[in-house]
């Protein structure tokens, strides 16, 4: 469903520890919400509990939970982390996105 690159895994593990989460037990919640300059934006946060209808995936030792509304938008996405000079942060390489904005934080289908 969602793949996690090695750079994203390293950064997620570090940030989870800093925020009091355990990467072995807790998970990353990934979703899509309305907003952003292209119509839809990504939502990424850490969480301890699952809601009814959530789908749980695991890749590269990172547990990912996606709400059922967002599953179709995120199928095949690769979560990466970029720490280069042009920007720093998580990057969603989403094959379903037909158009993305300049900042890469929003998309449309």
C-alpha cells in the first residue's frame, strides 16, 4: 500500500522517540484532507490507537495506519524524506496524483 524509504524510516524513528512514541508499538497515521493549493493535502502524524475502519500496513519496520477514505488516494505511494538544500521534510511520491503544487504538499486527481 504505502512504501517507506530508508531515509523516511530513519527520520520517523527519530521523531517518534523525540515525541514519546515507540516505533515498535505505535504508528504513523497518513491521510488525505481537503485543502492546499491543488485541492487535496497530505496529513501525517503519530498515533497510539486505531479507529474503526482504519487499515494497518507495515513497510521497512514502520507501521502505517490509513483511514478508509484516504486508502484509494494513497495506493502505491512512497513516503520519502528529503534533507537537501532545497528543502527538508517528508515527500509523498504518489502515482495517483495528476497534478501537484510547487511545494509538494498538495495534489489533485
